[in-house]
C-alpha cells in the first residue's frame, strides 16, 4: 500500500473522484496551473483542463456564490478557500445561501458543495493564516463540518464528503499537511461522515481532539501513561454532526474528559461538547469536564506555540482531571 | 458621455426619455419599428392580462396584510412591464434567479396562483413549507430558484449556474433580477466580474426603481447611471425604459441571444419606479414626495400598454371589465382556498435541514413535539 502525506492523499482523492464523476469541478485562487499554494490540486489542471480546474478571480464570495450556482445546475463543485482565515467574504453565501437552500426551498433544491480549506496554526502564519473558525460553521444549521487528522481519513472523508448530499466544510489541518504520513489505498474507499475514531484505548480519562491537535493529545496521553494515567483518545474526524455515541460511550467508561482545540475557548466547539457530555453522561462524570484550547485573543505570531493547546498544556489538564 | 466621473442626477421620469435609453412605445401608442420586438398579438394580449393580474394581486395582498390575514407582502406596483417583459423574453430552457419582487415572472413562467398564495399564508402546501416569509417562494418547475432576503446573493449564483451550463455545452441562459440598491452589494461586484471574466451566458437585469427602501437611487452610486458600471467590468450594458414592455422584451431578448451565441453577459438597467412602499412594512410618506409618484404615474406601464393595444384594436373597455371581473374572482377564490389550508405539521420544522434528519434534530424534534404548544398559532 502506498505511503502518502495528507496533501498527496487529498490530491489522490480529488483525482479519483474527478475521473469517476465528470460533474466534479474544482475552483479557487491558484488551484489551476500552480496546483494551489499548498499544491493540493497539483497536476489536476493538466489532467482535467481549465474547465474543471478553474483559477478564479480573487474573491471568496464569488467562488462560493458561483459554486452554489454550479451545484444548482447539477455539477459537483469543490471550491478551495486558500486559507480558512479568508473564508469570511464568503460567509454570507455559506450561511445565508449554501446552508439554507434545501430548507428554505422546502427540499426543492439542494447544494452539493464541498468547501476545502486549510485550517489551524503552528506554521508561523500569524493571525491571518492560522485561525480555526470551525465553530462559526458548526453553529450554522445545514452544514456538515469535517476535519481529518491523517492521510487515510483525509482521502476517505473527502470522497464521502463529495458524495454526500449536503454541503460540507472540509477543514484541512495545514500544520500536518506533510507531516501526517501513512498507508493510503490506491483505489476507492470512504470514511463515513459522523463517525469518530478511538485512536488510543484507555480507562482513566477521555481526551477529545481532532486535526493537528490529535497528535498533541496522543503525546500528552503517552506522558500521562508514564505517570500512571491511562487515556482514551478520540479523534472526532467529523465535527458536525458529531459522533455523540462514541463520546458518551467513552465518557461513561472513564468518567473524566478533556477537550482540546486550537480555536479560542469561549463558544469554541469544546463548549458544545462539554454541554452535550453534561446532558447525556452527567451521572457518569467523576470530575468536571475540562477544556484546553486557544486563548480568547487574536491568533498571535511570535508566541503561537504558547497559544496553541500543545501537549505541555494538555498533560496538566489530564492529570488534574484524573486526580480530581 | 463622461459617465465614470459624473455625479448621478436626481432620478425622474424624464430620464427614461433620454437618448441613451431604449424605447419602443411612442407617446401616441405606436411602436418605433427599430425597437419593436415584433411579438404576436396573442402574446401581447396575454402579457397585458398578466400585468393586470399581478397588479390586482398586489392590491389584494396589501389589503389582506392590512386585515392581518397575511404577515407581509412585497409587490411590483409600477414595475410590471420590467418584470413581465424580461420574463417573456426568456426561452423555455432559460433560468431565473430572482430578487424578491418578481412574483409576476414566476407566475408567467408557470408557477400556479395556488402555490404562490400558499406561500403567502405559509400553510402546509406552501412550496417553502412555511419556513420563509411571504413572497419567499420557490418554483423549480418554472425554472425559478428559491428566494432569499440578503441582497445580491443570487447574482453570483446565476453566474455559477450559467457557467455550469456552458461547461456542459447546454444552450441555456440565466437571468438574474436585482434592484439598483443591490449594485452596491459585494455579490453584484463578484457576479459582474466572474460573469465577464468567464463569459457566462447571463443577463444581469437591474430594476432601477428609484428606491432601496428609503434611500434614493442617486445615493447608491456616484456614477451617472447604473448601466455605466458594466464598462469597468468589460461587459456591455444598456438602459431601457422599464415601463415600456416592448422595449424591455427587445433588449432582454437581444441580451439572451447574445449570451446564447457565446458572447457573454449583458447588464440591463431598466428605468422604472416603485409606486408603492418597499413592502407592507414600509410607509414611503416619511421620505418620498408625492409629486414624484404623480409624475411616474403618468408613465404607468399598464396604461401605456393598454393604449397601444387599444389603438391596434386588441383591447377595449368591455374586455377590461370582463378581465377585471374574471381575475378578481380567480384571486378571491384562490385566497379562500389557501387561507383554509392548515399550517405545516410540527415535524416539518426539522426536515430538509439536511437530506436526512441527524441525531440532534431527531432529539430536538421529539422534545418539541412532546412539549407544550405556543399560543396563538392554531391548528395543533
């Protein structure tokens, strides 16, 4: 089985689906000839031509608005927003249009669009190349939100997203674009949307993470194990609709939970996860659920490693929860 | 014309008499042969009847809102020629991306009066299933997309749709409606730019009706006209007397044929006037002088169309009396039926958010259905 990093796996998934389904089109800034600023679409312009891999003018609203129109026509657009920090000019199209089309038209229309966009910090990108805006989309009724943590899941979730009947925000953790390597099957397979993965089984504390922070959670779990605390690590993979059964099952087993995410703490997705855990597993809890997150500041440049919820911050929270 | 730097003049009916504005109907009701779209007599009469019908619907719906029987109406009083003329110019395969003031176009393209009124009452048969305000319907059968309230969003979507059709080599043009206020929106810029760059078969139909709620058209732009905005995008544009249905058909048809032939988009500025308030929620007395309404009333599209038909022997008072009675009865009967339809079932609130209902919505639906009912909504 070939080894691929996330960039290669997503590229492989796009190529596979574009060969399989002639309705699939890519559009975005620099996605064509140069293959994207992260090279995720490299080679696709040469194989599929400029009508299916389209370099657009520099306008996120225009990209998503046109993608909605293409989807209404019957194509399957997969627009790229170059950094999720730049997605906000398209926010009206995503929130008011893409997410609402099926509902507001009584099911007469729907928009099958997958918006791919790199997310997260740790690449010395400063405020405008590092943010994690996932909860701003999870909060919007009508969207699905996905964030893979490894090459296998990235390809499988991408194929599942493109074949999903609903609009999907596909967040690609750019910090591990090339670092997360693994076995990726050559051919067709999908990873089901809405299913989390238990990446490490344990009995003492549940650590919930996704994307690049999964590896920090695993590192913290390794260190906790050396201190006698046995962590179960959950990779959510799909953020919404979240795999509530997997979360509840794990929390019922451990009674203790730490949620990790890069986004700011207040109204971050961790807040929703903790609320759900309280609603559904309160009597199983042995300690207050904890959050280890980015701070409620804009994303900083020089001090980004202090901002991110890396293993050195996760470990104390795990130990505190375990010893509560 | 130094359109780029000129300051827009106050919008008045005399503007539609300017030389740069395409006109077909002369003041005596005859047609200028150079701009005559040469439509059949039957089509002319049915367009006139459709105009009368949507004006009467407007009047009736405003009355219903005043009586508290519907929540809202946003009408097209004064803009009927711009709306119906452009819709009539479409070919069967073409698509409409509406703003929210073009119910006349939807009805012309085949949406039933019953369906439209079901949306006005938000009842169980509403095509939008009671999820949107009145006048926010949908009609795929009429190749008419779903209406939203945010301004200008449909413009880019019309471009994407046409772009898709072009990529599949399908002979199809999209026409998108928007008001002159929308030319200030992000999506007007995005749509104009993408359409021109990718030469999509799209018609940008701007109804310049003089007002964006209370803001007059001269405060939307410092350009001399709205049509001139096409220049910077590399898109041809045309101004047309929007109260002259023949001229509207002519310029829209030309734009459609141009798009279909692969020459790309056209911006049409139709000069018309919003004779009513923005909607039933608006009282224009607070900001609009009555004399403007009087002046524009002299250029009323129905009156001018009727004059043309009468002088060609296609219309007379007896026909008008018969039509008024027939349409009035049709509207009243349809309202009676729609008003009696029950509200949508509770569970429908949770459907169509996604194709299938996910766990959290199943939970919330069960909680709501089992819980207490709100007062004053009836039917459950």
